[in-house]
C-alpha cells in the first residue's frame, strides 16, 4: 500500500467503501425480499388449504402444496440473492473505475504543481511562483511555496552579490601584487635560487587567484548578461579551436570536428566561454599526442554538442561532482594545469542559464566525452 500512488489509494478506498455499502444493502434487501416471498408463499398455501390457518413463514414440507409453487418461490429467492451479488460486484467495479478517473481529475492541480516544481532552477525562482487561482485546499500550500521561493531568491541574490563584490574588490590588490612581482623579478634577475623559486611560487599563486577572481566575477554577473544574440555555432567553434591551437601544439594534440551549420539564440560571450572551457580542459587533461574531437548535430529541437578527448578518463563517482564549484578530481594535477575548480561549474551555469544541460556522456581509459544540449529558437524548431 505504501508504494501505491495517491490516485490508486483513493480508488481502492472508494471501491472498498462502495463494496462494503453494497454488501450491507444486499444483506438488508435480501432479508426483506425473502421475508416478502415467504409471505407470498404462505398466503398462497393458505388459499389452497384454508384449514391450516395462517403461518409465519412458508413451509415447503407441508402436505398438499403444489410442487411447482415451492420451486417457483425458492427459485425466485435464489435468483433474487444471486442478482443482488451481481449488482454488488458491478456497482463496485463501476464505482472503482469512476473513482479512478474522478480522483485523477481532482489531483490534476497537484500534478501541475509537481511539474512546476521540477522546472525550478536557481536562475528562475522569480518566474516559478504560482500566480493563478488555485483550489482552496491548495491555497495555503501555494502561498507557502511562493514564500519559500522568495526566501531562496533572496538567498541566491545575496550570495551572488557577495561573490561579485568580493571578486571585484580582490581584482585591484591582486593586479598590484602581480605587477610588483613582475617588476621585482625583472629588476633583480640575479637573485639567489631560493629567492627565485619563492618569487615563481608567488607569481603562480597570484595568477591562480586572479583567474579565480575573474571566474567568480563572471559567474556572479551571469544573470545580467543579454541572451539575445544570434550565434552561428560552427564559426564560433572554428574561432575557439584557432585560439587554442598554441596550447594544443605544446602537447601535440590534433583537432577533429564534424559540425553542422546550426544557429541558436543566446549570449555569444557565454556560449564562447562554455565551449572554450570544455575544449581547453580536453586539451589540458589529454595525453601527449592525443586528439580532441568536436561534433555538433540537431536532435529533438536541440543542438547536441560532443567534446571528446583521449585522456585517462573520469571515475564514475566523480562525473557529477566535477560540475561543483572548487571540486577537482586530482588537486595536484589541477594546480600544475593552473586550474582552480571553477571552469566546469561555470560551464554548467551557462548551460542552465540558456535552458540546456551538460554532462559526462561517457568516460573510460580511452578518453572522455562531454555532451552539451542547448535549445534552438522557435523558428528553427518549426
């Protein structure tokens, strides 16, 4: 019973109630019907033999009774009882069917609410409020849901503002530190090896902080970026591959692409960043002499992009976690690559902001394939 849906629970309870009511009515009507049939039989037998006088019930063993009369009365009683049970079964079955469809219609507002809850994302909380008239039973529920969305929206807004403000405030001192380190290194080329190593470490960590600050600032400003650009994806991918050619040549990585001519609506800057981060990771975490394959096709009114590499793969337990901020599978390797654990988090935020998704479609020792789905404009769907 615990695993049954609410609709089936209502149906079964209604059918059980109808069945119990019909059985009680069947017993009462049956007793009443047999009583009146006995009365009819008694009156008929008295009419046949007046000397017997009136009796309380029909006695088929009495002498002088017509056998046909006995058969008719008992046959009528049995038929009456059987008919009552047939009616009980039919009414229970019909009541159960009607209860199933009626309860389904009654639960429609709840299904609508469930569908709306499934669409809730951190970037659309204000648009997910229940504004239409609801049934009185759901009014308090909808009010509580709207208040929860308001609290969540305020929390996410405060978090984005804090992240943006903190990142913005960090940019200036980090830029000054980086400039001073570069200036000191150029003015003192003959420092001790220990000092040179220390300066290199400071420059590296300052650069990492700068990159992290830049990414945090980008993530905090995602909501304010216009997403009305008409983007031709094939030329955009060509541009990204060109920009990453130098990085690929350092590891002797070759590019392969199979891209259709597809156009979408969104932010040209953000989609560039999404694809750039994925392809850059495919190069950084690839084997020397490996390859990166970018393919694109239209599927179910969406554009489906695949970015595949020939790296060492990602363990199944980490395939969801890698899209969380600051998560890194191999921290030491990520530091060597200059990563701060925000690249894939930014990719996911951009995909969700455009109504799409990103995931690890497959991964093994032979390589990893990321899949990105982005919606196409309505005119393209038609």
